[in-house]
């Protein structure tokens, strides 16, 4: 019988380095647009955009730079921009104005 013990993550564990590469790209790209979004709208846009993108889990960001061609990197950034465009439209269309 298999144990269902939880896998504990210790501080400075290699598991702490695991993250979705798109998260930082999306957050930085939204900020770069300089939109006047409140905190809730910003997070909503980020969530909707991230849900449109595939998960791309990595350990170190430098690995992406090393193992991804400039053409692939440009395609990733374009995909992020399209996801953000769609997310902004979706989130802002659902907001009520006073």
C-alpha cells in the first residue's frame, strides 16, 4: 500500500526554484503597458492571460534563454501579448462602470 505522505518543501529546496516561465512574462508585459488597472483588474487580467497560455515549467530562467532560439523567444513574447490583449478585453468588458 502506498503512503499518502505529503512531500514537504524545505527552504532553499530545489523545488522552490520550480515555476511557470510565463508568469513573469505576463506580469512584466501587463506592467509595461502602463494601463491604469486597479489591483483586482490587474490580477484578473494576469489570471485570464495565463490560462490562455500553455504551462512552461522551468527551474532557472537562464535555461530558457540558453535553450530557446531568438525566433522561438519572439514567438513566446507574441503569444503573451495576444493572451494579454484577449484577457484585457474579457476582463474589462465584465466590469461595471458607475
